[in-house]
C-alpha cells in the first residue's frame, strides 16, 4: 500500500503551529510537504480529528479544507490541459 496514504507524521512535526498566523501555518506545512497539497490536507485532517483544544481542531480543519480544495483545483486544471492536446 502507498505509504503516503497513511502518514504517521503530525502537523506539529511538519511545522504547523496553531499559534502562528494563517499564512505562516499554511506555508510551513506546504513547504514541508514539498508542494503536495493532498499530503498536507491529510496530515491536517488527522490533527483535526485528534487535536487537543477546540481552537487547534478548528484551525486544522479549515487548513485541511484549504489544501484539499487546492488539490482539487490543480487536478481540474490538469484535466483541462489533457483535453486540449
């Protein structure tokens, strides 16, 4: 099975900190995931389910949605490019 689907890495290990600003939080984890929006989304979703306080869970859930939407937009863009050929 693909290792990327089952990550044991926490968002905290990837540089995501709930006390940071929104842009900094998202940029840190996106950089650590080497531009893989789906991987960042999965890690943050895991934090949203198992996070500590309600504030951490809310921020992780919102950031996970942001990265999942980014992944979907990229996927759609790639589909359109393939249709043009």
